[in-house]
C-alpha cells in the first residue's frame, strides 16, 4: 500500500466533537472515521480513481526451463 500523506485540517470544535462521538460509536479512531467518510463520499459521487489491474505475467519460454 502506498504511504499515507498527512495534512492539516481545521474544523469547528462542534464538528470535531460530533465526529469524535460518531467514530467512538463505530469503534474507529477519529482519523479512521474521517478517512472512511471521505472514501464513502468519493465512491458515492463516482469520483474514484480508475484502478488498473496488475499486469499479467508473460508466460516464460520453455516452461521456465533453461
């Protein structure tokens, strides 16, 4: 998995309290809850990045024998 990047997020205290309470209800950390909500919003809006399938390995010549 790619390294996660950090950034500063400023929120009103009331919203932060609401998110903390919601996270606790769902047994997540605050960071995990925010990430979950953002991923869900991106998915629902159809804004997900297109993931490419892993490249198929080409068959080895001679069955892998030298």
